[in-house]
C-alpha cells in the first residue's frame, strides 16, 4: 500500500509539472493558446484526481475496541416487553446512535433497553 502511495505521488508531480509547462507555453504562441490552456487545465484536474484517489486508497479503517469492567459478579436477566410482557431475545437488540433499542416480535412495540438500579 505504501508503494502505491509513493508511485501515485510521483505520477501526480509529473502531471502537475506538465500542467505548468503547458500553461507557460500558452503565453509564447498566440495561435494555440486556448488548446494549451485547456490541456494545462485537464492535466491539473488529473493531478488532483490522482492525489485524492491515493488519499482514499491509502486510508486505513479504524478499529474501536471497547472493554467492560465490572466490580462484581454479573448475570444476564430476561428482557420483557413493557407493553405485552413478551420475552425478547438479546439477538433482537439493535444499537441506534449508541442507544440499544428492541422491537417486540409479539406486539411490534419499539422500546429502549435500560438497566434498572439493583437497590
């Protein structure tokens, strides 16, 4: 992956170099100014596209690891629907914006799963 980024950087530098050369050459010959400026613009856009492409290719996804430390013994309790009292399995819990929600398969009610205090 690192070699690809280096090669892309070299290619972008070469393309930018030729874009500058064509832009400077446009001022020396009035009869072909428009075509040289157009070529310079196209090369500049290609150089930017190479840089942006290399940036997105070389990005690495971030891995987030969360650890839970509890002070004492922990036991799972049964999740019940507050509307109908139906038993809900833990596999039906969906996390939305960091909040655990569950949809009851019996009555269709969607509710937030909360932990109630033990005292």
